[in-house]
């Protein structure tokens, strides 16, 4: 019998989903969310970012969250790192034989203007910093992976030339990234653009795993995820409830919702390993902590067919 195709979902709700929320979710709330996501079948999950807490207060308890995570061999924990200091903090979570994080999620921005606002770096400075970060992560035993942010458009400069993204991807592949994600940070991409850019990056970085990260700012996120799948991408980011946004990108709204991505893939005959009913339950459990409804339409309408 022919095996069904599968897609790996990287859950980013506990990091990207929460980083832009004004009301800080406590450590226990984050751990409760992560625990329910693991119960639903999530096996790769962003759990924290190693950033300046004065700039992103929601992530100030990153080390406390990581220290309390369950030590499960079947789960990979990701920590977001914007500079070498972030990678060193990620490595420090493993001091003294502790589990810590498993992956250093490095970031380079494909736009000078956004890069300077987001992490104080031009494209060239970001490439140089990420070369050092990836080397440091690999030497320390972390999985060295990188996201190219604003790959489809910049909130300050407008369209990002595909050749810029391709050049950055080639540089990151040469620097040792084992996985490269293209992120539509502000939610401007459309499916045709997604298919074209992933095709070009695959040619520029052969042998490197590709991942897709979409925001749903203009309602094209799920369509873009489907286009990425059709382009051969087998790892997609999503956030429970469709939470998310970037503190440094005006009008940027949430990620594609994990519930909607799982519904799309499950109904299309693609395995995800995630339990949609459990995800909807996690959504309903978390909403009171958040203090407002989350954007996911599937969580609101329910699974179908029911039961």
C-alpha cells in the first residue's frame, strides 16, 4: 500500500504567537500551552526567544520556561536567536547536563530597513553575524537552522528582490545551516510568488531542508502554505489559534493557524501527526488566559465531520 505524503508542522505559538501580546502570559500559562500542544502531537516547537526583555517583555521568562520543559526524546525544542549573545544563552540552557533547547533558530533579514529595526543589522551585517551564530550553534551541539525574514516583502522598502533572498540563502547554506525557512513576516505573499521563490532557493541551496513561515495579514496565508507544499516543502510553521505578529513590523498580524493548517492537510490526504480535536481543545483552554478570542476559524466552527 502506498504511504500517504506527510508534512511536519513546527508550532510557533509559544514564541511567535505570544511575542506581540500586550498582556504578559505567565510562565505556568506558557508551560500549560506547550504541554497541551505536545499532547496534540506537536514534535517540533518554538518555546522561547533569547532577546532583550526590555524590547520583548513577553519573552523575559524564556530560561524559566525552558528549564521546566518535559525531557522528551521525541520532541525538539527551538530557541530563537537574533545574535551571538542569543546563541550563547541558548547554549547556556544546556549547562550542567540540563536538557535545554535542541535547535538554534537563527534569523537574517532580507531587507536593510527592517533588519536595522528588528535586530540592528543590515543584510550584510546579518549574513556575517549569522555565519558566526551557525558555527557557534553547531560547535555547541545545537541544530543550526536559519530563517530568512521578510523574504517576500518589507514593511518599509516594499517588494524584496528574489535575487536578494536567493543570495542570502546560498550564503546561509555555505555557512552550515541544515534548514532554511523563508518567512513572509508581514503577510504579503501570494501562491505564485511562493512557488517561484522556493524553486529558486532550492536550486541555490541543494541538499538543505526548506521550511515555510507564513503570516495571514492579508488572508493568503493558508493558500501560500498549500503552494509551498506543492513546491515540495515538507515543513511548515504555524501558530495555535493564528496568534502572532512582529513588534517591529507595522500592521503585521498573526501566523497561519495550526488548526486551519491541520484541517487543510488532513482533508487533503496529507499526514501531520497532529490531532485536530486536541488542538481545538488547547485553543479553548488558552483563550481565557489570553483574555480574548483567537483568530482561528476552524477552532470556532469545529472539526468536520464531527467525531
